[in-house]
C-alpha cells in the first residue's frame, strides 16, 4: 500500500523540523568556535595574505 499524500507531507514536515533544529545547533557551535578562535584565525589569515 502506498503512503497517502498527507503521510508524506507529515514526514517531510517532521524531517524539516529536525534539520532546522540541527542547523541551529551547528550554527551555535560555529558561533562559539568563532568567538573563541576568531582573533587567532584572522591573525593567521593576515599572515597568509602578507606572503
């Protein structure tokens, strides 16, 4: 039996919610990383560009 359209839509909505949450978590980790290492990264990039 094929799943009905409503079931497919519900599955996609749930998957979208899961991915949205996961994206927010990754973004949070990235922001923390940038706060911690941002100055160091900028310094290293400046050194590379100066070569």
